C-alpha cells in the first residue's frame, strides 16, 4: 500500500513509531516532498527496518555520523538497520521522493534459517551503515534500481502473490550491495553515533523542560565541548539550535492535530513566553502559529 508521509512519529527511544505494512508482511512504500515536513527536513532518526530512498525531483543532503552526501534526481540511498540519518532540502523547488521501508525478516525468514545466518545477520552487523547510490549506469547500479522499482510497484499494486516479487527484489538488492566495494568500511555503530542517539533521545524526553548544554552533554557522558563538536560534525548545527527546531516541530504537530490554545502549546513545548514562541515559530516556519493552524 502506498502512503504519503509528512511527519515522523517517534517513540521514547527516538526511533520511528510507524507500523510497516502488516504483521504478516512488514513492508511499506511511501511518496512525499521533503518541503512538506516541518523545517523542510526529515530530522535525524533511525529505525530497525532497512530503507531504500530514491529522489525524483530537486536536490537533498543526507546526513549521517560517517559523513554527508548530496542526491540529485534519480539518485538514492540504502540505509541499514538502526542507522542514524536525516534528509534536508537544498533547493526551493519540490524535493519529491519515493521509498520502501521493510523489516529484514521479510528476507531472513525464520530465525536460524540459512537466509538469516548466512546473509541478513552478517549484513546488519558488518556491512556498511549506508550506501549512496548514483546514476553511474554500472550493471550493479541498474540491478539495484530495477529491483527497487519492481518491489515498489508490487507493493503499490498489491496483486495476488506480490509478496514473492517483493521478497525476491529486496533479496537482489541485499546481494548487490553486499558485493559493492566503494562504500566506507566503518564500524556498524560507532561511539559517535551512540552518543548522538543518547543526546537526541534525551532531548525527546526533556524538550519541554529548561535545558542546558551541560545537562545534554551529561546525558551522553561527555564534556560540553565534545557535545558541541558532535552536534556540529554530525548534525551541522548547535545543540540549542537543534533543540529550538525540535520544539517548533513538536508545536507544529500539536497545532495540526489538536485544538489546544496556542499559549498552552507554547508552554508544553518548552517556551515560557508565548510572544517568544510566536517569533521563533514564524522565523523557522514562515508563518505565525495561528496562520499555520488555519
């Protein structure tokens, strides 16, 4: 089933809180425009599912702990399980995409099976965290993208037996990526990524409170200077700027989904002054809270 997504609900661990497909076949396909997300970005997040994303229009930057890369129309990425990544629009024109997000169990089958032990588990634990996929017209590129489109369209149509097509196509992608040698060979989950995840999770739990950089750094067991360096190197912003954007995104979600008074929303999202909330909201979103709601 095809879905249009413009927000990312997160659980208490900063993981995406979205049910993929069905319990019998946990796989979903999406289409959207990065500009339609609050702050024109998909903020740094992670999920246990694997994902392949293809940009159809515009230009975006993908951020990871191991470095950033840009995508143009026709380019894409594949992200491994539980890898931190974010997506940012780099142009004012629409940045449309389509993607598939799936539980690795679709390919692995029963725990302890040959598919699980010989392919999926080693891939999750030892393969690259993320692959940037460009239009180099190589055989491996064409095979990956053809398999992606086959899986994507099978999920959209949901004709009888489509699950077999999806499983075969996703398996081909895994094998092709496993055989690619031009990706960064870094530890699957680095200490830097664990620290960032700890701090983002802490912000998710405390953004409504009075927050200091000292508290945030302590949540990851690092110094204030290292906290600031980590945010700058990985997220290209300061801890306080990230917190501000997070609070505004949380407020925008409440404006869209509740009838709470704007003053109460401001307080719930960590703003002591409603006028300051309105000023920051308009600066980041381009509209006042009242205009955004209506």
